[in-house]
C-alpha cells in the first residue's frame, strides 16, 4: 500500500504544476480567433493572402497568422483596433469610406473612426456585436448569407447569427 500511495503522489504533483502553467500561457496570449454563430466554430475571420493582403474573409480555421487577431485598446474609451499577426502592427481593420460605408478592409492604422471598433455584449452568452465609430451604433459587422457565407460586411444591426461574434479574449 505504501508504494501505491507514493506512486500516485508522483503522478498528481506534476499535473498540479502543469495545469496552472497552461492556463497562464493561454491567458497571456494576445491573439483571438474571431468566429460567428452563423458560420460556426470551424470558420474564422481571415485575411486573403493575395499580394494585397487587405481583404477579410471567413475561411476554414487553421494555423494561419491572418486568423490571429489582436484586439488593441485605444485612447477612445470603449473602442478597440483589430489587427492580425499576418498583416502586422501597422494595419487595422477599417471600413472603406466610399458612400456605401459597408466594406471592411485592412488599411494603414491611423486616427480613423472606421478603425475604432466597439465590442458590444449581446444577450447571447459568449457573443458580441462589432460596431465602428464611423458607421455608428446601428451597423454591425455581419456575414453575407449568400450560399458562400464568407464575406464580411457592415449591415443593419438585428437579431442575426452572422452578427454574433465569439467572445474576444482581450476584453
């Protein structure tokens, strides 16, 4: 009996040491994958690797730096900048100011209201809506329901699963 107890203790102690280290490493990660309720757990907001590297798309989740989003606090209270590891620290998710004002794009970071994202809690636990200062409180980042279901767009806010984004880790 004595040998069994010491053998069990040897197995338990390393597990107690490893589990907190794993939790700490996850908590320190500054990147999140952004997914919607509509497209499911296997699709992530990504940046198309096409030389321009500025078009967001919902793509199969994988080990891709375009799917690793940094959610950076700004000086504007309640607003964040969204950046990817792929496009680097100088590119931010922005809304094209073209009259329609509904197309997201990666653009040079600056003091632009289209790059100031509000991450708003919803009644659906674990989900948020993404809005910009530029497009206002009535427009949300959504996924076009067109059969491909991979194009992000700013659309009128509503009770749509394409506007329900998984909880970002940074907030």
